């Protein structure tokens, strides 16, 4: 019998306690949840990448290796949960950086084997969507449409059940977060650029400059042209006035943020029309962007959508979203084999 079959249950316990481990990129995170309530959610950020202006995979793996035991220990302590009381261990199986994923998966496998409890492999993008269920008394109703905007992915997802997710639109090239980060780098801002641009935009004029919007078919996106357009625009402006960026940084940031938000919301609106759905959710790191959140809230009022946005700490990468996805997989007896390995590419479509 495979370990995954061994744990099959027909009677559900009233209290399911899951340890969720996230290590797909540059943050090591562990969280304990009881059913859909978060008891702890610890995140060790890796500042080591800042000086390189982006994530250095080798350094990320080393930092995960260093952080993972203290972070899991602290998550258990804060939750006041003994590891013997865990029902299962959920970990990010992919997509992500292979070295980083291997640290989390090896740790999760070893701990699940030593405690003799099930192991649950979670798709990182599915977890971003399911973050909308964390601690919610009135969670999204199925079917709903989720706009997932992270550093590596931009997707419009049709969600018909906790574990029934289908991509109906996505970026053909850069992700929205990647576009924030790359353009921020061009402007000499620190990594990650998204939060920096958000901050600087607060006192900028979103209508000061306009950037071209890509013409993509159906519900798909493209962001690589925007990066080139901003680069060329800045190049031209600085030629005329070397102090251009110093004088107009806030306006450029606000205009860029406005442009990215418009591109995203236009397609989201189209998706809701096409599928005749008015339950709408947002997910992923870029969901922390204040302009996107505000604009989406206004659009939801105008369109009479029921809108769901995770709390800030559950938008960017975190262990709680892995744990909540693990919870729904636990309920569905969807366990992982200890022989399985993480996947750098791990498509969401089920
Ligand atoms: O979901 P996430 O934490 O990691 C991935 O799965 O990629 O997303 C990280 C991305 C980065 O590109 C970061 O710049 C962006 O989310 N981000 C933001 C904000 N906070 C994080 N982008 C715009 N505004 C923000 N406030
Ligand atoms: Zn993510």
C-alpha cells in the first residue's frame, strides 16, 4: 500500500490541524491552521537578494535551509500546537525555484514520515486562490472568478470547487508582478519593485503619462511590451532632461500602476461578462497593491459584484495559504506519495 492510500478516511474529524510550508521562491514560511482558522503564520524574508536586484536561486536555497527549522518551530510554538497533534503536513510542490522547493519538500517528507501523518503536495497558484477562504465566515460562492496576480503568474481562473480550478486567461509573457519589478529596476528602485512603486505612487498623478496597452485576444495578457515602452519613454525623457526621473518619479510610478491596473481589470470585467459570474476574487502578491484594490472595489460596486480580497498578509507568499489548500485536500483524501518530487513547472489546470 502506498503511503497516500494508508491515510484514506471516511469519517472527518471535527478538528483538522495542518502545518503548511511555503518555500517556492525567496521567503520561508510556515503556518498552523485549525480547519480554516489561522493559529500562526511565520515568514522569514530573505533580504540577501536586495543587493542583487532580484532573487538569486542558489542563495535562496541556502537561506531556506537555514530558516526552515526555526520557522516551523516558531509556528508550532505561537499556535500552541504540539507536532504530535498535527493531522497532516502540506508543502508547496511547485511551481517555483527547484532548489527552494527541494528544501521545503524534503523537510515536509521527513517530518510526515517521522510523525506517521499524511503528506499533501500543494500547487502554489491554487493556494493563492484558496487564500480567499482563510478565516472567512462568508467565503466566495462557487462558481467564482479569481484574478491571480503574482511575481511569476497572471491568471484569470474559473473556480467551480475548492479543488476545481481552470485557467481561462493568462499572460503570454511577463507577469504583472514581474512587470512592476523589472520596470522598478530600470528606474533604479530596490527589489521587489511592486511595493516601492505602490509607495511612491501615493503622491503621484496617475494621469500624468500614458503608456500603451497591449492588444491581446480573449482573456489573455501581455506585459513585456509595457516594460519596453516605459524604458523607451524614460530614455527619451532623460535625453531631454537628465533630472527627469528625479522630478517625475512619483508621477511615472502612479501612471504605470494605473496602466497595469487598467489592463488587469479590463480582462477581469470581460471574463465576468463571458461567464456571467458576479462572484469575484483577487489573489497573489500584486493583490497587495493599493491602487488595484481600490479600483477593483469601485468596479465591483459599479458592476454589483460580490468581491473577495484576502487580508494583506495572505496576498504575498505565506504558509497559511499552503495550509488552507492542504486542509481542503485533506478533506478530499488527496494525499501525496513520499516518493514524489517537486515540480519547477506545475500547471494549475485540473
Ligand atoms: O505572490 P508573490 O508573493 O510571489 C510569487 O508567487 O511570485 O508575489 C510577489 C510579487 C512581486 O512581483 C512583488 O513586486 C509584487 O508581488 N507585489 C506588489 C505589491 N506587493 C507585492 N506589487 C505591487 N504593489 C504591491 N503593493
Ligand atoms: Zn506566490
